[in-house]
């Protein structure tokens, strides 16, 4: 199989879909790897690194898409990339379809097969290709929240950990999954007062056991959320329903409960956001203010730390990409349920139930397998 690795063109995206060692692994398995010139530069990976590991370098994205049987990348195809994709081609990347009808229709029209990192699940609730980027985004959420709480950034002028004689920041984290847990660890390390909210009592019991003393866990309901919004200097939105649009936990009128200069970091924005007033932003223009509340809603947070993120991502995606290349997509889906769960669109048909229900589109159950 011919594997194509394009340069990411989404604004402020510095990751790349394959490491040089990945090119070597593919070629050792009998496949061919073509990489677009400059694809790895944002992650500190030079073209010669890929050449030294058996890849062919191609200057133009059009030629790469025309030749490749499988595209391995990081972010959802941009409009210019959709026009390059072709029927029967496999595209292995993050899609987050439920947040973007235009993208969904574009991929359906292209006739390709969309294999989504974010829905490749092991049947036990674990999402191994989403986990490393959730770890990065969770840790970054506190780093960015701390920055935008500073007064020059229009924040309240709060130091997360306070100082002797001055209380620390109050941070509410909506969701106790991978993003939330990583955010809580970093926030606790700063010395902030942290409250985590979730609806899964087993998860809350686990978090209560492992988190430091300055982290409190609470069951999430509307009353508790509103109380935490009143108290919080920083709110981190970290809820996830795999493949579906994120539930909206903070309504428009709820912002009036928050302190002027408080900050919302909505990590769930790439799945539509869990705050009614969230809309995707970029690293070059990351924030906006509504009702005196600073909103940070960058949809590709890990892209800012491209080198860390690329290595963390490629460590987990490469084995699955090799399985698809070795077996072909149909056999891989039959033999490996996680890959079946990852196929969101197959040659012009929606094969992920959550995506179909979100946009009221016909659903093909061809790859459906037990949860």
C-alpha cells in the first residue's frame, strides 16, 4: 500500500502524522511512504530524516493525494484537502464529525473511507488514539488558563497558587476523564483549589482516591455546576461523548453568575463545546470575551507543542496504521473491532451511529460491533 503523509494546513498546526521511524516500519513491511516536503518541520523533523528512513519526498499535496492509497495525518481535512481526496482512499486522522456538518458532507461527497482516531475504542470505554492528545490538552488547559487569568490578558489578575496570606485560585473542571484528570493534576501542583465534576460515581470514587488533598470531587448536576461557576476563577470544559457532539453544560445566561475576568477553557470545542458561548479559535487569536468572561476555545490545543504532541500521537497511531496497511480496511475491520469502531464514513455512507444521529443522515451498520 502507498501511504501518504501531507503537511498539515490547518492554521497554527505544527504536528505531523508520521515519524521518520514510522516510514521505516512501513517500508520494512513492504509498503511505500510518500511525505510532503516540509511536513515535519513544525515538529523539528527535517526532510532528510524521512529520506534516511526510506520515504520519498513530494513537493505538492495534489500529487501526494493522487498517489496515496492511505493518507495518515493529524487534523480533519480542510476544504482544500477535501477536493484532493478520492473514492476508495483511506484517510486516517482526527475528524470530530459531529461538530461539523460541512466536513461530514464533504467527506461523504469525496467517497473516501474516514477512519477517525477519536472513535477507535477497545470496547471498555478506552480511546487509545485520543488519550495522548487529551493528556496534552488537559495539561495545557491549566497552563493557558493561568496565562489568561493575568490582568494584561483581561483576566482577574489571579495567581493560581496564591501566596502566603492570599487564597489560591478556585478552578472547576467539568468532566473527570483523561482531560479532566490531567488538568486537575497540573492545577493541584500549582496549589490551586480544584473541584472536579462528573456524573460517573465509580470514576469519582477513583479520582477521590488518587487526587491530591486540594482536589475535591463532586457529582455533576445543574445546581452544582451553577454554584461552581459563581465561585470559579477558571473553568475547564472537558466532557466527551465519543463520536457525538459534546453536551452543553454551561448555558448562555450562566455566564452572568461568573466573576468579571474569570476564564473558560473549553477543551471540548472540537466536539462542539460544552459551553453555549464557545466557538473555535486559533493559537494566533485564541480568546474573546462575552459578559466579561474570557473564553479560550482553541480547537487544536496540542498543535502548539508540536514536537511533544507528534511523538505522543505517533507512538499510538503507528501500530494501527500498519494493521490497516497490512490487511486492507475491510479485513482490518472484520478482524480488529477497534478499527471497525473507528470507521465513521465508508465510501460515501455514514457508518458511525452518533454522527448519523447528529445530522439525521442514513446510517449503515456494516461495521457495528458490540460496545
